[in-house]
C-alpha cells in the first residue's frame, strides 16, 4: 500500500510528475523540430552584376555597367524581369549612356507552346533615343527543352512608341525572337538571345537586339560573367551610327 507524500498519495504524485515530464519532452521535441525546419526555397531566382573598365595614361577610358535580373518559374507560368545600365567615356567624351528595363510573362499552353506579353523601355543617349516603349503580345515554342539545354522561338505583333532624333511617333511592328541557353556543368552556362522588330508598313525601318554571353561560378553566390551586346538600327537618328556594340566583363552575385 502506497504512502502519502506531503499529504498527497504517492501514486498520484508520481503520475503527475511522469505526465509533466512527457509534456515537457513533447514540447521540447516540437521546439527542436521547429528550430530545424527547412525554409521553403523562394520561387524567384535573382542576380545582380556590375563591371568597370578604367584606363589611364596614353588613353583615358571609362566603362561602367550594371544589371539586375529576376526569374520566377513554375510548371504553369514564367515571369522574367530585368534592368541594365551602361555609361562610358573616352578622353572625357561620353560614348555610352543607356538605361533599359523589361518585363515578360509567359503562360504555358501545352508542354512546348506558351503565350505571353512583353514590355520593354529604353533610353539611349548616344543613339539619340530619348525613350522607346515596346509592348509585344507573343506566342512561343520550345524547339529544345532538355535539362541542360533550351531553345525557344517567339513571334507576334508589337507596338513601338518612341522619341528618336527629337521626333516622336508610334507605329506597329512585328517581333520575331529566339532565346538559347546551355549548361555545360552545374557552374558554367552559355546563353544567346536575338530579336528583330520591323515596322509593318515600312520594313526597312527595323532594329535588332542581340546578346551572347558565358557565366562561370566562382563560389555558391558569386560568378564571372562576360557577354557581347549588339544593337542595330537600320534607320538611325541623324548623325548616328547604325551599330552599337558592347563587350562587358562583370562580377555577378546571385541572391
């Protein structure tokens, strides 16, 4: 027969202590589990890059670049956002000044087909483009859709509104584009893009944007990025060249 401890039956006291111990142990386990819970990864992939070329002596040159890109991709849709800026001088004379931003939304219709909308905004002082806005509905198709390699083509109408050479106008164009990417390894990739936009009622008035580049990771978050950009205006502003080419080497950081 169990004795009383401090006026309480020993059986009740032992049961209470054991119950409290199990309760504390359970609470501790939950807290430990919460502490070690893995946070769900963000659906966004974002990176920023900056490059600087500076020479002094027989020549004085400066070229500064910066860009920011972000992508959100699910099984049903994709969002692409980006912005880039460039400024350059040679012997104190400005030879590059541009600011560009874009947003694109793609909605998957089938495994290979998708449709979407793209908006671009550009300022290019050297090409005498004070601003250019381009709105382009699109239909796209994956010619290649593999784990390490993708190739897409896009087509659709577009509308351009710009001030170029102090002349403001808007006109309808077509937009044809393609985008290629190949991952050689988990840390090295090659990409290439191309688009042409001819005015529908004046096909010789068109412009082309093209880019090719390679990126190699240095650490988990830092990589080296080198790319070539080419912008071609078939009918440039008065006194301006048709072609604008930039070769950029930059350090990129992935968030």
